[in-house]
C-alpha cells in the first residue's frame, strides 16, 4: 500500500486509520513486543518519518489501538451480557452469569488482552504527557461505561463495581501470559506433565478469578 501526501483533514484521518488497521493486523500475527515501527511503516507503505507525523511513537499507535479495541469490546459486551445474564435471577446466579460472560468474551479477544498486559509496563512509557493524558481521559470514559454495564446486572456491587471493572481489565492482561507459554515451556510441559499445572486455560482461569473477585466484593447475605 502506498499513499500520496495527505493534504486534507479527511486524507489525514484515512492515513491514521490505515496505520491503526495495519498495527491491528500485525497483532493478529505477533505479540505486542514484536511489533516494530520499522515493520509497521513498511506494511503501511510509508517511510518511518511519515508515520511519526501521525503518531509520535510505536507506543502511541498501540495506545490508540487499545482504546479503540476497548470501546468496540464494551459495545459488544452490552449485547453479550443481555443475552447471557438475567437481571431477575438471584444475586449469586447473576454473579456467576456475569463472570461467565466476561471470561468468554475476553478470552475470545486475544489482542485486547495482550494490549492490556502491555499497557503500564510498555505502552505508557515512550509517550508524551499529552498523549498519555489523552489516553487516560478516554480510559475514564470506558471505565464509566463498563461500570454502568456491570451495575445493570449486579446493582448490589455499588461503588465496588468500578473496582471490579478495573480488576477485570488487569486480570485480562495478566492471565494470558500463563495460557500461551513459549515453545521452550511447552516442551517442558510435554516432557514433565506434572509441570503443566502451571499452564492455565484462559477462559477457565478468568472465570475463576472473576468469580472469586465478585464473591469478595458483593455484600454478604
């Protein structure tokens, strides 16, 4: 893909979208750590300095992509919760249903989880105050949206709904590292099956962690 110089705001937005879409496609093939600005530039058909006209760094590209994917997930999550959680069920059954929906939904979004995992340790590092502040402001809006969704099905959570929403995103970033071991560790598991107890299936481990968190923050009967 090659481009002529972007001269209008519409053309610049098309260029930004192409960069984000290319980064997203790369993450379908490789982990966040393997995405380089050089390879991104090559795939999008722009010289590296031209990519930097739109995003100040690789991390800035991935932060914006994370926000976009998070927004898409929350939009889809509303429908998934509506289909999988009945507001009329008893509290413990609603909690189990919410944990099931969240774990199933997140385990099917590997790229989003990978970006969650890299957020604080990588993505928020090589960016300016302006970029990271803009991202955090957007994140507050996403957190508000998720909190409202959770409260619709578990109003008993009250103020703890925000804490639960935050912890859900944190666990979605941490647990995938234990469900996708590198080749050397996979070989070790095959050679010594007892070691495989450290290999966690993402959906099951997420569901267990989310259920335990809900049991800790929901009011006791």
